[in-house]
C-alpha cells in the first residue's frame, strides 16, 4: 500500500461504474489511476473528482497495465468555492488541463506539489480580485519547470526573447515580444497572489498575455500542444 496526497487533474468515465483518474501526487508525481466501484461503493467519491480537488489516497501496489488502483480516498481539504463558482471552476478546468499537459510521470516533486497545493488553497479562499490568478500561476510555475525568465535583465526599451528566456536589445527572432508586450510580460512577473488585484487589465490585454504565455510554454515543452479549455477561459472577465 502507498499513501499519498494527490491533486485531481482529469477524470474519464470508464465502463459502468469505474473511472480513469489522472492525479498529481506528492510521492509519485503524475500518475494514472483506475477507480473501480459500484452504485453502492466507489473508492473515489464523485465530489472529489472535480478539477484541482485535494485528496489523500491509498494506492494498491499492484498495477493494472498502465494504471494504478485507488483503494480508498478522502479529502485533504474540502474546497468551498472552486467547484461551485462557475468562473473559478472554469479557471480550475483550464489549470488542471495545463498541469495534465505539463507534468510527467516521475519521482517526488515536493516543491512543485506544494506550490500547486498552496495556490489552490489561496484561490479557493479569495473572493474577489482573482482575474489575474491563472496568469500569475502559469508564470510562477515556470520556475519549477526550469524556464523562469531572468527579470534582472529587464529595463525600458528591451525585448523579451521567449525562445531563449531572456531580455535582449535585439528583436532578431520570430519568438521575440515587442517592447510593449515585453513590458506587460515583465509586469506580470512582478505580480504575486497578494498584489495581483492591483494590476488592472482588460479582457483583451489579459487574453493577449495568456496567448504569449502559452506560446512560451510550447517553445519549452514541445509536447504541450493546444489547450481545449482556452476558448471558455477567454470569455471570462469582461
């Protein structure tokens, strides 16, 4: 048996009363699990299958082909707003898809796991001013993924070279942001969860920055691909 904390990324209905659940765990990184059950009993309660749910699980050591088997689960911390607020739920769906695309099956990722968990708990308790949350989350996560830009190189009039993760005096490759876009990107890197509400962005500005961030991810994570939930997110926050 293996006990570990986990974050729900994605759930797929499988046969009559079973599910395939993709999780980010403290002990084993990202894993794929098979949850078997019946109408009377299911090892993973449906309420715990919401994107970004925080749970404790017990895994069977046996494997089912490419899946592990969850024997039991319980909430680590019940989320009070994310599953029920339609805007927060849309952001959670988007971020869970990003995590699913970004994380790989690996050994322990304690620092990254703690960052994601603490971010979710903060997001759940925030009642207003969270329109920039997903932007701050995505930029901060690049630190753990190994391509956080060096902000010390930034000054007025420079360009941001996304391919090489650096600010530069020369706009000499197709993946370089112009001066105005670079300034917006640098402002974003100065944000954190405590001050993000003071940075006022229009929906168009926010969506443009988000597109640049996703391009940045694709440049450094070749298998990243497209994000299906992006269209829904882009309609939020008039």
